[in-house]
């Protein structure tokens, strides 16, 4: 059964502290972090890796200006770090394929040891579809990351050939959503009223009411629900990936809830929604610093004990993944958010949505 090396780590642990504890797992490695800008946990994550001399730190984002700003700041603080930027719009399969092709074309980057999928969008006010016709939260937060990782997987597998089993990692930054939600299989584009969905796909109405979204039974789209479903997919992605990659190659994927952090993630929210979340942060949700928000991603990326017990039978079923919170393994996830059957269903859906099957 997987566990962690430092049971004393908690919600106040900082990413730099975790990096200090696992220096040897960073030095000389090629690390890729998505969604890096100075005001987000993607940057705090990249900064922690940069503090211990990776051979290359690849940072991605939609804005070339924000990528360059982040690289300049990292080099100013850590002059020896080798950084490389990569522009990608994760909502667009065309952009994802172009970015993946660019990574695959770099002859001086034969391997990628660690990927942290930190990019994300939240609170799109009105239902929007991507250029590929997919609800925008799901297209960006799940499908873009999934497709990008699948397309560059050969470099990840190549890294695993030289690393200890389980040291090559894919970390998906999820949220608290998997604790209250499953997938919306029958209606991923939010075209049906909530009350018309199958019972196990309907939102947790009590939780939504607590979050300021009451009486949503007759509504088709709720921004927070769009976000929730995509964040459940982050967890299921890792479970299905482990079934394909861990035993054969030693590549391990994990998902994390970083906590509540003041970032640009809520930039799409209305003023009323921002005020509501501000009130919730005062009581229900305790905000973290950016460094503490990145700490669980660092644990997931680096702690060797998390590779123990993957695929082994646990409570009558095989354990193919872990969901972490506050730098420890969490037992709070909804059963449908950590189900191997649900994970396989998501993998098949994802292949259908991109028109390509992946096997390694």
C-alpha cells in the first residue's frame, strides 16, 4: 500500500521544503510544468523544481509574454537553471498537437522525467464549447492535458528506462471536486437539465447550495459543475494511465488537490461569484500560500514511497492510483472518482473525442 515518506507534512508545508527533502529526485532531470504564470501555483511548482538544478525545466502556457516573464524570474533567482518555454492552448487539439510535435522534434531533449499538469480554467460564466465542439472546462482541464501527454509519451517512457521504477511521473493537479462529484457521461456538453440526468450523474445539490448555487435542478449548465467534472477526469486519467504504464514501464501517475489558493484561476467568474467564494474562504475553505499550494504536487512528483503497492489488491479491488491532499494520501474521494471502471470509460471517451487510440 502506498504511503508517504514525511507524515508530518501538512497544509502549511511549502513546495521548497519538499524539494529540499528530495533533491536527488530533481537534480539532472527534465521536468515539464503546464500553466506557468507568476501569480499561479504552476510558477510555484516550477520554482521549487528550479531550486535543485534540473537538467531542463520546460514551462508551458497560453501567453508567450507570461512564459517569458516566468523564465526571466526563475533565471534571476536561480541563475544556473536551464529553462525552455512552450506555448500551448490546451482547449485546442490543434494547438496541443503542434506543441507536442515541437517537443518531439527537440533532439537535445530525448527524455522527460516528470510532468506536472497544473494548467486549468474555472468558472466559465456561460456554457462554451471549444473549437473542437467540447465543453470548455473538460476540453482544457482534462482532454488537452491527456492528449498532450499521450503524444509525448515515448519520451516519458524513454526516461523510465533509466529511472528507478515509479520515479518517472505524471502529476495531474485536480481539486476538491473529486470529493463531491463523478462524471457526467450522458451529457458531457451540458445540454440536459440536471434533473433529467441519471441519478448517479446528477450534481450534489446540497454541496452546490452550500457553495451559493441553490435550485439548479432545472438548469443545464452550472460553471462550478463544469469545473468539477473536468477535475474528476484528472484523477481518472491517472488511474487508467497507471494500468497501461506502471507494470510495463514503471511510469506512475498521481492526482492532487492543491487546496484553495488566491490565483488567476477565478478570472472568468462574475463579481457575485467572486464575492461568494471570498466569504467561503473566510469560513469553510482555508486559503493557502502559493508555495503551500504547490507542495502536494511536489510530494506526488518526488516521494518514492508513493510507488509502493500500485496495482496490488486493496479492500477487494486493485489499487491503480492515489489522490493526495495536504501532502498526504487522501481517503476523501468519491467512489466514482477513483473507480478503475470509470477510468477506463474516460480513456475510451477521450480517444473517441480526439479520433486517435494510444497504446505503448
